[in-house]
């Protein structure tokens, strides 16, 4: 803790430290997943959601992860190439395609930890409405301060 700072400067300092902690935990997690499982954090998160809630359509998976379907297409395609996810056609409606973990994907899920971004999402969902509103407003202000309103939000620490 910094000494000799005004209360306002101390809050700025502590806020920056807390933001760094949040970014670091997600970054460390993503690197660890790549080292141990050969998957990015987003890939593991998508696989985890399919294992927990699947089979499901891409748009439903995107909704579950609070993402746009276009953000998720590349992630799912890579999971299919790695033979961790399977696409299956609905026998009643051949236009509808469902995604689910393959046997290889299910085995990987038995060994993998819960996704860090999933923890964050669950934590936000468990907050009291007043707390969530405070976080929401604060993040909106930070995005505006950083002039980042125009950026397309993607996964943390991923090239996907």
C-alpha cells in the first residue's frame, strides 16, 4: 500500500492494482490451458459450456457465454478440427445443427479445471442487483475513459 497519498490517489492506485490482478488471473489461466491441454481459454470455456449444457446450437452457446455467434464460430471450428466437438443435424429439422463434446472432448473435460471466464460470469450473475449495477456503471465509465466504445469485445488473451 502506498503511503502519503491522498484518499483519491489511493483509490486510483488500488483500482489499478485490482484491474491488474483480474487481467493477470485470466491471462495466467489462458496460458496454463494452452500448456496443459493445447486449448485456448476460450476453447476450453466453449467446450465446458457444451459439456454442461449441450447439445446446443451455436447461437444458444453464444448466448450462454454472453457473446455474439460470429465471435464463437472460429472457436467452435477449431474444436471440431481437434475432434473435441461434434456437429450433428437435428433429425426432425435438418436445417438445425447441434454441437456437443465428442468422446475425446468429454474425456478432456474430466481432466480440465473450470474456465476462468466462466467463474467471472457466474460471479457477476450471483451479485445482488445493486452490486451488479455498480459494476456495470463503473465498467461503462472505464470503457468511455479508454475511448474503447467502438471496439468489438472478443475473448480475453485470445487471437480467436
